[in-house]
């Protein structure tokens, strides 16, 4: 009889009866089920392993292959994979060779509801199907002699009960029996997923090569990408690029580069701003940049005078840019001339005399210099003079 506490029990009576009950029930850690977190979990685990046996009988028609639905005793066929025995009369049939199963999930959960014979039955053949339940599927491995176990919950989920890990075989002919070091779950075969693969946070996906048939990431090299969208990308790129580039670029940039280009660019760029590129090859799609202007005049960086080869100019030397050497340098000083040098190069011509920086006109009879004007030596009179008097030779009189 279970220990009870009535209204008249003292605290000592309650303590004694509770201890007796605890000793009789025992600690839950003594349960041999997989789930011992609570007594309810343990009971459910035991219930999942409850063994149930059901017989289904069908009387075949001529050449009948499919057996499903109500049997001769009005029981609806329902069974779980690998938990049936099928007989035709007294002959035990082999799954795959003599029959196949179908109707998965048609009735409930992960059960099946169809048996299809490979060869049709004869008239009045008795087809007997023994279906049973139970969660343990233990088979002794002929190689290792170990037993692997899987447990199925009431919610139709399956989990393993061993401690060393799982190898899921994809090819029964070439079985893998040893886990790779450091891993708990291993797929031995080609894996195909019809749904998305989501990695938990702070986990890593490691592969030798990742590809979708076009884009490939292999050995740190990305190839076949039609576009790359990223707020930060550092490395070398070969192809057309839209966005910011840090590193060496070989190819065309189709679009605006609004960040820094800190490497060499061979190709064309539609537009660029905030750049620090010092080597942009000429192409068909050019634009003005400060660095290109600086490079053209020989100052790639106005704070860097490493390409300026000059010293303090002397004797009238001037600074000039040597395009052949791509640098600035002192040019040879131009020739200089004094006043005497200029005067020595100047001389008089016909009718002109030059002396000590003064140019004079040579005048003769009938020509005089009046108030810086060279003119005829003449005067106008009403009566012709009877003699020349004291006038110079060649003086002219105009009688009017």
C-alpha cells in the first residue's frame, strides 16, 4: 500500500513516510531507458518500445499483386518499414525479391499501407502479413561484433543511443566503419538535399571546392562569378568590377568606383572618386583625376619629391620636365647679353649712322632735320631771290 499522510500525522510521521516512499520508488538515475530527465520522459521512452504484434490475412484473386486496406478480418493494413514478415501460403517472401512496400504516410505518421508482389498470386493463395512494433533495431555487425541502436519517439523522430558517433552509409557494397578523427557524424556517400542547409551561429563550413556549376571557390580562388557585392573586398580581381577595389585590378570597371583604388589598374574605368591609384593605363574610356594629372607632369604625389632631380639653380638655370626620363631637372642656363653686346650687334645702314647707342640720319643738300623731323630745306616766297645769300647749298625756294 502506498504511503499516505493523514490530517493527524506529525512532521516526523511525514518525514518517515516520505523517506520510506523514496526508498521504495528509488532514484530515477537507476532507469535503463535513454531519457531519464523526468519520470514522464522515462515512461514515454518505455512506451515507445512497447512491442505490438498484428496479423493481416488476405485471400488472393487470380494474378493479384497488390494487397492493402481491409483484410479478411476487417483489419486495415498498416505497418512500419523493416517490421513485417510476409508469407504466401507457407512460403516466406523476401522484401525486394518477392515484394515491395508502398503507401508511406497514407494512414498515419511514418507507416506504410501497401504490399506489392513481384509475381501475381494464384487464385485463393493466402497472403499473411505479420506486422510488429518496437523501437530497437539492433543488428550485430559481423566485422566489429558491436550492436548499434536507434530509438523512435512518440512524435516519430529517430535518434541514436550509442555514444561514439554515426556513419550513414550511402553504398552498402563499400561500407565505411571508422569515423574520421574529430567528427561525430559522417556521411559515407554522395549527399543530396532537397531543402536549404542552415549552419548554426559560430559554426564553420569547410570544403575543398564549393561550386554551383558556374561559380567556383577552390584553393582561395573565386572564378565564374557574374557579380560580387560586398562592402569590403581585399585582394586581386580579374574581370569586370563594380564597387571599391583594394589591390591590383586587371580588367574593366563598369560602374562608379566611389572608394579607393589602391593598386594598379589595367583596363578602363567609367568614373572614380576618392582614389589613390597611381597607375591607370590609357584606354577608350578616360577621365580626369588628380593622380593622372600629377603623373603626367611627373608628380604622382605632390608630397613625394623622389622623382624631382634638381639643385639650387645657378647662372640663370630654370626647372623643366624631362618626358623621356619622367622627372624634373635643371635645364641649361640661357645665354645672357650686356648693353655693349647689344650695341656691338647694331650698325648703321645706308643714310643711317650709329654710335654709342645713338642712331642718326645722314642728311645731304636739300635735306635738313627740324624738330626731330627729316624734311626738305625750302621756303616759300612771292618773288624769286636775286642771290642765295647765306643759305646752305641745296636750299630750295618756291615762288608763288
